[in-house]
């Protein structure tokens, strides 16, 4: 047996020093629940001589940045030696490499060997939550809390809505059980309240909140949840607790910000006043200024909105958003040239506003009656952003189509596909455009070209099948194509609608009804309403049919397919009035 002389060397390899950057961090990045400074270094112990070489191998692998070899070796030695320090090293390295499976194995062993380690338990809890097992994480977070360390119990609710009912119930039970041990843990009480709220138990939520706010009256999330419950109950003063807390803590900016955001849903003027208070205290905060600009725009005070947006631009913060919203205001004021200038300052291709701004420039140029200017603008944009050529062609084509310039849009897509023959998105757009121009042969050619390279393209399969069922009598072929699409995307409402329609076209109305009802449940769309209504009407369920059509007309009273259906079936207008 040899005394472990490698501990400091291994820690050096993992942690490095100021003059020599580390190959990997000595500790994993801070977890959600506990700060790294709260953890002590693992103790030294004696190792068998046979492990000396592998541990040295791991050290030198780290020095060479050969992380795979280092991690594999640490894991092997952790299993063999069953030592908490080696398990900890393996855990840290696996986290650094973002290898969650190996991290889970290493930290599980670490917790087994050192069950009172707050870091190990916290790390295991975090991984269990990511794996969708928050109930199993509760006892590990309890270990952290018993060590009087900062513990974030609300992180247990990450992804709660996607959990199966059994896992939700297990988490609810685990949190409630731990509360009997820690009845004054405000983080745990908040978690319990949030779970009860997600499960629709208003009384249970309120009871947990009362206990929480009695212990910590200014707890921000608790106050927000309290306001939510009061709004749902339509109480006269739903924000009274928040207002009282802000009177006692006027400098609580986090609470005031949450309150201001909540007010934007119901009282723009009150929200604006709260944002003004926040901005007065942080006059160089571009986020607050941008919020004030948008609130003033919503309130109709465009003068104030423009002033705030120009402040944001002067601070060189949120530049793309500020220019975009400034352009929107200038456009609304009937100043297209100035709007175009503002939109043109949106330059970051990764920003949400980038394509929106270019679309609005193109539309403004077209509205001025100069399609050639719009074309020149998009040519210049493609030259400036060559990586976005396909998306910019698609955007320009969409604008031309919306302007009813179908032939120009088709010519543009022809040009685009000559440059980008493998751009399936553009080929699909051309197929849809050819269908509008009654060029069914050209549409089918484009869709079959897509399917030749990608036979599992559900969108193309569905489009081709639906077109064949709608415009030809090739029903068997259409049904086969749609069936393949439905196998690939069994819950897609558009494909369910196509299947229902092709069955109806083959006089199989009862079968069609099943698919169309599923489509309507998944997607309230006027075209689906047209199809479902027609099937119901054919089956003699005229009241049900008119109810569906009424809903479709509420969605879009000018929808072409729906109106054509009603006219073809000679549905009396009086049947569509009222309930």
C-alpha cells in the first residue's frame, strides 16, 4: 500500500494555476443549489500500488488535454478503488466535458461512498432532475439543506408539465413529506405551492402561500403566485400584497420588475409607472428603457416611445430591437423613407428582428409601386449576407406572393433554384405556387424531386397526396402518399385532414369523419372546418356541420375554400347565423 502522494498533483492537473491555464476545472461549475465554496476538499487515503500508474496516466492525459482518456481512467479507478475522492474527480471531469451519463455514474458512486457530501448530493439531484426524476432528487437536496447550505428546491419543477402523472404525484408526495421535517423552509414551501398550483389545487396553493408569506412577506415568487390566484378569483385588489411589500421595500427592484411585467397584461398605465420608477433608479438600463418604449407605443404615446428608443440607441444597447421598433412607429406615422432607414440598421442576422426588418423594407418598397427597387434591395442583401441566400429568396418570394404578383414570385424561385438546386424549402415553395397557378404537372414534378432525395419528407408526401385527391381522381395513389406521411407524423393535424379528405373523396364518409374530427381537435383552421363540415353535412348531421362552419367563419370570414364549400352545398346563410 502506498500513501496517496498524487492528490495535490491530480488537483493541480484538474485545477491548474494562474500562470498555467487548467486542462479542466478543479471543481464543477456551480450547481443551482449550492455554491462551490461551501464544499471541503476530499480527504487523502492510501491506494494500492497497482492504481499508481493508471492515476498518473490520467494526470498526464489531462495535461495533454486528452480528456477522454482521463475520464475513462478515472471512472475505471473509481469503480475499482471505490474512493470518494476519485469518484469526485471523475464527476467533475465528466461535467466539464458535458458527458452526463458518465457524470451520473460517477456521482452516484460518490454519493454511495460519501452519503453526507452536500456537493455530491446536489450534483446527483441536478442530474436526476434533468433525467426527469425530480422525486428521486428530493432526498439528495434534503442532505444539502441539512448541511445549512443554500438549496434551490424550486428547481425540482424544471419540466414539470411534461412529466407523467405518476412522476408528478411522486414529487408532490416527496416534497410534502420533507415539509414535515422542514416546515419553515421557505424554498420548500414555495415549491410545494407551485406544485399544488400546477395540479390545479387552488386551496392547497393558497394554504402553502399563507405559510410562506407569514415567514417571508417579501418573497417575490410567492407574491407573484398570490397575485395570480387573486386575479383568477377576480378579487378587487389582486395586487394588494405586492403593493404592501413595495411600500415596505421600495428599493426591491426584483419585485417591482416582476410586478411591472405582471401589470402589462392588464393595466398598461400602471405598468408604465412602475417601469418609470425602475428606470429612474437605473437610467442606463437599456432593457428598462426598451420596455418603456413599447409600453408607451401600446398606450399610443409614440412621441415618448421614440424618445425612449433613441435613448436605448444612444446607450448602444438592444440596438437591433430599438431600430426595428423605431421603424414600426415611423411606418405607422406614414414616413416610409425614415422607416426603411431605421429597419436597415438592424444588422445582426441572429437577432429575431433581422428578417422581420427586411420583410418590412421589401413590403414598403413594393407598396410604393416599385418592385424593381425591392428586387434590388434583396439582391444587395444576398450579396451582403451570402450565408442567408436561401432564406432571403424565400422571404422575397413570400412578399411577391402576398402582393398577388404570382408570376414574378415564380420567376424569382426559378432564379433561386438555378443557383441553389438542392434548396428543398424553395422547391416546395415553388410547388405550392405552381398549384395556385393551376400548374399541377409542375407542382407534382417539384414535390417528386424532393421525395426522390428525401422519401420520408412528410410535408412533401402530404402536399402531393392532398393535391392529387383534390384535383384528380388518382385517389388510391393519393391515399398511399398520405398514409406514408401519417406514419411519419401520426398526430399532425394537416395530415389527418388530408387523410380524411381523400377518404371522403372515395365515398368513405364514416372513415373520413374520424380523421377530420382529430384534425379539428388539433388545429382550429377554416379549411379543416370546411372539410369536416362537409362530411357532417353529407352524413345528415346538418346542425353539427353548421356549428363547425360557424367556427371556421369566425376564424376567417373570407376563407376561399370554406366559402366555396358553403356555396357549392347551397347552405342557406340563415343557418350560419347565431348559435
